[in-house]
C-alpha cells in the first residue's frame, strides 16, 4: 500500500493542532507539530526563544525532525498519514523573518513530496497566544501569505479548509482525502 502523506498547515492559531487531535481521536495516524518540543527543550537549557535568538539553528532542528516524520509517514502501512506542518513551512517562516538560509532547505522541499496539502486561513475568532506562540494576529496573516507563496513555489495545489467546528473541518479534510 502506498501511504498518502497529507500536510495540514496554516499560520499560528488557525486550528491545525485541534484538527490533528480530532483526526487522531478518529483513529487516523497523525504526526504532531514538533516546534513546541524544540522550544521546550531549548528552554530547559536556558534559551527562551530559540527561533528568535538563533533562527537557523532552530530551523535546522525542525528540518531534521520533519524529514524524520516524513520518512516515518511514507513507511507507514496506513492509507493516510496526516502531518501538522510540512517541510516547506520552514523556509516560509524564515522568509517571514527575513532570514537568509542555505540551499539545504530548498533541496529538502524538493526531495520530500507530500501527496496533498491543506491550508487553514488565519481565523481571528479562535486566535490565541500562549507560552510557545509569540506572533500576533497581523503576523499570522503575514505568515499565511508566506506559506501560500512557499508551497506554491514547490508545486503544491493548496486545498483550503473552511471555517467551522473542529469536527466539520476534520470531516471536510477526510472527505477530500478519500476522493483523491
């Protein structure tokens, strides 16, 4: 069986994690966002916001983790595997911050192709900040644009997820994926 790798992406606070949690609850194989783990591990060694203090190091750690997730996903025996963000999210965020970065990021985007990408637009009604999210809503809008640009640059036809309840959004994704 060829496992279909499905990315769910979007700016901060758009509902990705809630949808991933709902898909997991329904029995689908899902890979959670790894940036929070990197942030928390960095804090354990006294670095409050690694992405802000050393964005390239943070992005290299993300790249390593996302490649590992991708490789695990394609080896899966499941029909679908959902990922909370994909490799192209990394250069999109670096573009948002105005960082210059090496070709390894572009090469990773070219070498690891997902079967489908769903994008969630920023949604002010559900947007909140927390200890690991430093962006405000205006920045979330900017990040969304960078995600659109980056995924399009790597040849993805992005699928919008309409606003609605978590269950309705998960239903939408499942219905589209099953029709692929």
